[in-house]
C-alpha cells in the first residue's frame, strides 16, 4: 500500500512539473513551426559516461541535455557501435544523399543510415519513458508493426502512465532534441567533439 502511495505521489509530482513546462514547450514549438527559432543546440550539453566493450550493439553511453529550445530534458543515451559514419547515403532524405552519414548528421541533424538493409537509426525511449533513457535503435525493429510489442513498447501503444510523453513534448523531442542530438553525433564523428 505504501509503495502505491509513493508511486502515486511521484506520478503527481511528475505531472505537476510536466504541466508547468507544457506552455513553454508549446510556445517553442509554435516558434519552430513558424520558422522563428532554429534548433541549434547552443545550450545543449553532451558528455561521455561509459564504454560497454562486451555489448555487441550498444558500446557506449553519454549524457545529453537537449537544452531549453527543446524539451530541456537530460537523457542517458546508449549509443550504437556499428554505425558506419563514412557510408555515403543513397537513401533517406534527399538533402542527405551523396553525403556521408557523419556529414548529413552534422549538417542537417539526419539520423544515420545503418548497414542492416538500409534501415535508419532512431532514438527510442526505453520503456516509453518520456524522460529517457534513450537507445539508438534501428527502424528495422522500431517500427509501426512493433508499436504494441514488448519489450520496445510495454504499454501496447498507450502512454507510459508514470512518465507520459504528450504531443507537445513529443513534437519538441522530434523537431529539436533528436535533430540536435544527431548534429552532435555527426560533429563527433567528424572529429569535432
């Protein structure tokens, strides 16, 4: 019973904090949609946390703060070690074709094309938690047909009841956080970080 009270209090605290920032996020999204603010990531932060040598796919983790232009959340991100940053893109967004994964990420914030049948990397919220952690997943496995399958989406297409991500937050994540994250990753691959 006490555990349920703690979870309920935690859920209410998260909802209050979420509601308090919702108007700010909505305002930033409106600015983005009108072209008033560009996601430069100038106030975002990124730092290496740990290497995972024994893991086949996720070989490192970083802490990434999206900055106030996006959600403002600080995420722990598990990064793939199998991305070919020198691969020249022949698929995906037209503006990225002819560029390497690193160049397209650095210049446009495009997620890299992966070697597994042309899938693209995507940032997946673990356990559908709006505040992270994130995994650099492949769209081959993180797609609409898997939207209701655990372990990727344990809430079967519904929001995580303890860490929900509403539409304004999701928009900020997609239009700012993820773009700035991939720009940072691209810069790092080019030797800039």
